[in-house]
C-alpha cells in the first residue's frame, strides 16, 4: 500500500473556505470591516467617558430582598 503525503491543516482550511466561496480577499475585507467597527466603538466609548459629568452623590437602587 502506498502512503499518501499528509495534507497540511492550513491547506485544508483554505480549500474549505474556497469551496464555501470565501476567498482570501473577502476574508481580508471582512477582517478590516470588523476591526474598523471595534475602533469606532472604542472611540465612541472614549468620547462618552470624556463628556460624562461626575455626579455629586452616587445613585443607588433600592431593591427588596426576600
């Protein structure tokens, strides 16, 4: 019996993605879009933190405990 050469895992993933219609360029665009979204979220959070006015007294919630 002839032994076949083992296929590298990275090649298997590439083939799987290719068969699903997900090529390298599409993956790169999606990754960039996700990273830009994360950056935008972080900038928004920083802007909110800078404009927030500190309260003079902390507000608490009153809850009933059984």
